[in-house]
C-alpha cells in the first residue's frame, strides 16, 4: 500500500478494525483452506490484524503474513502461529514459494494501474498449481471512503481479465456484502484462482 492517508487510518484504528472483524474468519476462507495441500506454506498478503492468518496456522499451515501497517503487524504477530512483517505489496519478490496466497480486502487499496504488477508478482510467488484467494469490493472506479481510505472497485469481467493476463485461472467466484470500518455497507467479490 502506498497511500499515506489509508495507512494513517489503519495505524490509528487498528484495534477498532480488529474488533469489527470479530473472531470468525472471512466466509470464503474455509473453501480456500480446504483446497490447499496438507502442511501448506501460505502468505497472508495484507494480513490486517491477523485473524485469517491465525485461522490458517491453526489448520497446521506454515503462515507468513505481510502488512503495510506497523500496528496491524503488531496485532497479527500476537496471534498464535503467525509470523508477520511490515512491508508493501511491492515487497513480494519470492518465486515458487507458496502453496497459497490469501489477499482478502487488501489489494483493493492499490491503484488500478498497479494491479497488473501485483498480480504478476503473486503468480511468480505461487508454486505451480498454487492458489490465490482474492477478495475486493465490487463496482467501478476509485474513491475514498468516509474515513479517507483509498479504494479501487472491480467488476467480475475486469478481474477475470486481469487474472488471466497474469497467468492465473479463476476456479470459483463468490459474492457477498458487508459493513466496513466506516459504517458503510458494500458489495464484495471473492475469487479463487490457480497458477
């Protein structure tokens, strides 16, 4: 994440975000976890307070977690089995390292123009056949929410084209809606794709 205003919100509201997330993992995480091999090596890419990373670690996976917010990294590291570090999306330089990469409500903060580069890095970092779980807000355009966080919205067709261009094949699409930290309800789209 390169947007200073978005990062400031997460630094100052990390505990509120963690409380809002509760203790249950995102609904699409169960299917993602079930599709991974036993003892998988997984990256939680934009881990936030580490709830999903901790859930994956509890399944016996080796979990690395990355987030741009130092406060989110602190919260994630406090969770059992989670190894978290601070870094941006551009810090993903691994090659054929992960059985799965979980990017839930993280890459939606990247500018649209940067998404092809980030998806290409994810494709390189996945082992052959590795899985990407990606959840974004559904829609069009880019804008800031009431707290000042920057968002990019995607349609399914646009997302499929971007993933295909990165060499990733979509195997599942799930939709839902929820209320975010700013109190606004929005639709989301989640895809599972493989390298």
